[in-house]
């Protein structure tokens, strides 16, 4: 669940940032993809860390 939330947050932030800087649709798509990958990986690491800490 953390990974999915990270990907969705990354998409939203990437699109908003691209349009804020005056980008077009393809710029927004590229930003969304990059941010989704980054936040998805952070969510994956958070999931692994939580699993190891809680289940020990």
C-alpha cells in the first residue's frame, strides 16, 4: 500500500511541478514518470523497513 501511495503522490507532484514551470503535456508526463519511480522506490524501502522492524 505504501508503494502505491508513493507512486500516486509522485504522479501528482510531477504533473503539478511541470505545469508550474510552464511545461507541456509531454513534459508533465516525463516529470510524472520520474517522480512516480522515485516515490515508488522510497515507498518500497519504507515497506521493507517497516516489515523488518515490526516482524523482526
